[in-house]
């Protein structure tokens, strides 16, 4: 075979990007396939198996081999373009029966006309690899038998074509998408999209961002006013001086206003007042970034205008100074401190440029946070130089600078008031470090708050922001879950990875004794919780730190019915048995360590998630490690929900006076967690399990809290390489009443959420005003915000 042409790699197409084909699309697609495979095949216009695998870029060669065998109609060991196009044409334009026959032939590995259990197991094993799902061999057997027993209607030990067709009738979504799944394993040519109106020009955007836009308009108006008034004062000195003075006055305002936007303690306090309903306090970081760009813009304007003025002055006949003397020396005497205005201006220009570049996302989010951190500290020198450079700047800086100084002093004092220590460390999957920190009695925070953490053993002078993942109701300790994404977080993970498994220089027997006692106490508490019958028992959800994933203790105040209680105990036993190989109840594993490492905390500081308890219907969306603020919030929500359930429905008298009605307006909570791979769910699967068990008494479909799990690496039912696997997972989940991937009762959905359908379903529930809270990537935030604007949902994104 000729290899004159370099193979072209074709990627599998995301299912959501392709709708039902029309005739024009089919023709374009077939033409595209012809060109691409002609390039792969070369002059002889034939494709062998290896080239076919390379072109498809599949993770598991099983499906490439099966497709190849079916397309190679003459059994020659190669595929001609005619064979390929004939098969694809049949899949696209053929009827449902033709497509079902193709699916059946893929599963019928030996070509016997029926599918036996071993063939089905081979297919499902390949499906698991394609979806990057790892399950024990026993679980794979269970999946195989669940699907096989459901499809084998006559119980003769094999699945015929008719039985497979009948089984697929139970999954109408598979039948609907079979055309797509059979024909979309090649990437079609992108179709031109009709131009859409920019989001910022839509009525929905203006309606949902009226507060933000009003503040932005006021900010622009203030700058225009300041520029105009300052410029008019120097009208007699020419245009360049007018522009320089106008820009300088705007710099006075912006270089002081940018400080106001980072007064974290003041903003946290203001979030609890009526001002939070008027001003967009949650967008303080965005406004801080905006003002930073404005400062740089006015710096350029101010500098250029002065340079033009210096050129004009140096060209005068009676000018005593050259251009370079105006620009680089103090001889002209420009400035109120020994004529240093020009020199300080040049240095300021360089410092502001460095700060701006190092603040860009490509620096902060590329593992170089320390570069951003240290260069941003040059704001101190910027302030000093601005005071020397401009005679009036100190007046603008006086009030915000004093508040900023007081905040720093208060933070420093509070962080040193008590000696805090990291007492326990769990190294979780995907390089996530779970820190358990001793909590001082005076440290009070709200769910979703974040703190700045300093660990001298890692970096003496660096402070990094992290969300608190434990609930405020949890006493004694604070939890942080930190993903290794930069230099400091990687050093943190490697530091504990390389340290002694039991302790770090402290007495080993002392730590072991503490651990054994904590085990006994926990087991006694669990037995007491499961056997409690008294209605006087305090009810709620409180976290403990006994597993390498989040663990909750559930205190129930109302009696469980005997049947439901037995189910509850059986479910708990199943979870314990499943987790036994990695449980720390028996022994410390290599990723779980006790320690005594000194640390300092600055905070807590508030986030938009504080609004959750004032919502009626809250939708919480976490992507990856973005679950950390919601880990704290979910525990507090369920704690308050259980407290609220004890109110008398007739007279509204509350037996729990410490939980007020205005503290909890929630009627419904939807929690959506999106992860790339299976291991990422291990971070908080224990927490979610306990939350599910806390709702065992509630009627199905009427749960106050609904969980929605998505695994983006898993292929969906509309992909031929995963149809059988997803059907088997559905069947086994119904049989065992739990998901095979996470162990939760909630079924993990493959692929990415269809946000349009998700939000339409939320809107249809009519549980009150919907507010969406998100923590994750900025790219996904834009998508979610666009959907929220269309449905008039309030959208909040966590920012540090």
C-alpha cells in the first residue's frame, strides 16, 4: 500500500454538536469523508486496519476492529472508499432495522448469529475502557449478567437479534439517537452558524445585570467628569497639558478606588446589609480587574501627553533644557518633591505594566501563581511613588489607604491570636490534599466562606486563598481541600507525600493512642445514632474527619419506621463493606497522616454563596474541585432543613429557637457535580452518601435536595461504543438501588449536561425564584450565565 500521503487523524464527534442530518448535510459529510480517507489511503485508495485505527483515534482497538471487519465486505483485509461510503450511506439513510442489525453485528463477535454472555462481557469491557471507567471484575460480571438476563427473554443462554431489538425498545432514547450513534463516529465538516446578536446587546442581559450596569455607568461618568474638570483648568497651556492633567486626575481617583474594591473584611460585612441588594458587591474582583486596565490606559495617556509636551518645550528657542533632560533628569524641577515627577513617572509606568502582565489569567492559571503574588505586592511601591509623583494623590488615598492598613493589622493580629496547627492530612485522588486544621473558639464563619492560608514550612511569606469545605456547625476543626495546580500547591502535596506516614517529629505512640480513642468514640457515636429512638435527640448533620473522603455523622430526632430503618442500616453496612479496603477504621493507609504543622489563617471572607440561604430554589453547580464551597454549604443546608422540619404545621411554633425562619428560605436545592473522571468523585462521595441517607424518610421525587452527577469522560447512550454499557449500568442501578460508579443512589450520567434541558426542568418545578451558584472554570461560567439570562435566573460565580 502506498504511504505517500501523511495520515490524517479524525476525532470522534461530541454528540451534542450534531443534530439530525438533512440531505444537504449528508452530501457534504460524505464528500468530506471521501477527501479525508483518500488522503489516508494514498494512491492505491485502500485502507488497512492500522491506518483505520490511527484515523479513528479510539482508546480501545476492539471497536475499530469490529467496524473494520464489518466495512470490509469482501474480507480482503483492506477497505476501499467504495466499501466505506456504501456502509456509511446505509447507516445514514437506512431504516431503523438496518442500523439495529449493524449494532447487533458489532456485538456478535464470533458471527454466530447470537450473543453469548462472554461476547457481551468482552464488549462491555471495551466500553468501560472507552469511557475510562474502572470497575472490579466482579462488578463487570454483574453488569454483564444484568443486561444479558434482561435481554435473554427465552432464557436459552444467548441473545438473538429479535431479543436485542425488544430490549432496546425499553430504552427509547437509544432508539431515537441510534442514527446519530451509528453515523457520528467520524467528525463531520463544521457548518456555518448564523450570526447571533452579541449577548451584551440582548434585553435579557440588561435586565439581569441592571445593578452592575448602573454602577459601571456611574463609574464611567465620574471619570469623564474628573477628566473634563481637570483639563479645563489648564486650557490656556495647550492640548497636551490638558490631556496630561485630565489623565492625572483620573489616575488619582482610580489608583485609590482600586483599593476600595479589595477591602475584603469591609465587603464581607457589607454583604450582610441592605447595600448588597443595591451594589454588585459580588463582582468586586471583576471591577478590580477592570479598574486595573483603566489605570494602565490612563497611565499611557498621561505619559504620552507629557512626552508630547516635553518635545514641544524642548523645541522652543529659549528652552534651557533638552528633551532627554525633561524626561530623565530632575533639572527642570518638574514635580513637588525635588523635581522627580518625570523619573517617578517612568518607574511607575514600568511597575504598572509588570503588574498588569503578571495578573493575566495565562500567568495565574498556568501554575505560576507565585509570579502574580509577588509582583502584585509592588502596589506598596506604586503608592509610595504616586505620593512623590503627584502632589494631590495622598488626599485621595488617605481614607481607603487607612481602611486597607487597618484591615491588614486586624488580619495580622487575628492570625496570630491562636497557634493553629494542621493536625491531619489526607492525600486524595487527582493530587488533592485534604487538610484538617485545629479551629480556635473565636473563629466563626459562614458556609462557603474562604480564608488565606500560610504554612511557613512550605513558604514563609506566601498566603493563598482556599474555600473552607467543612460546615460551620462542625466544631474543633476546619477542613480545606486543595488541588495541586501550581507551584505552592504541588509543594504542599509533595511535602506531605514525602513525610513520615504517622507523624512528623512528634511522639508516635501519643498520636497512635489519640487515633485509637477517636476510632472508639466514633464507633460509639455511630451506634448511638443508628439506635436512637428519642425525639429529643438533637437533629442535624455534622462532619467528622475519620475517612480519606468527607464523612458525616447523622443525628436523627424522629423515629424511623422499622422497614426504613432496616434499609438504612443495610445501606450503611454496604457502604462500609465496599469501603473496607481503603478505610482508616482498621489502619492508617499511606495517604492518611497525623501531624502537627504550624499554620496561619487570615479570614474568613464572604462569597456570593452566602445568598444561598435567602434563595427559594438554589441550583449549586460545581466542576471538579469546585465542589469545595458546596461541601460546607450542603452540610449546613441539610442541618437547617432538618431543624426546620420540627416546626408545627398548625401554629408554626418552633422547637429549635436557635434556627430562625429568615435564616432558611430554601424550598428546593439541586446540586450538580461535573467531573472528568471516575476517581474525582472519591473526594466527597461519602458526604453525598450521608446526605442521601438523611432523606430516606422523604417521598420519592419530593426530596428537598436532589443530586445530579456527570462524568464527562464517559460516553453516552447516543454513542455506539457505550450503548450496551449505559443500558447495563441503568439495569444494575435499578436492581441494586445504587450507582456502580460512585456507590450513590443517584445515577451518574455520562457526558456533559444539556444545560438547556437542565434549566428548563428547574424552571418547570415552580419551587420559587431560582438562583444559580457556580464554582469552576470561567469558560463554563459564561455558558451558564447565558442560559440563566435567557430564563431570568440570578447567577453567582465564586471569585477570589
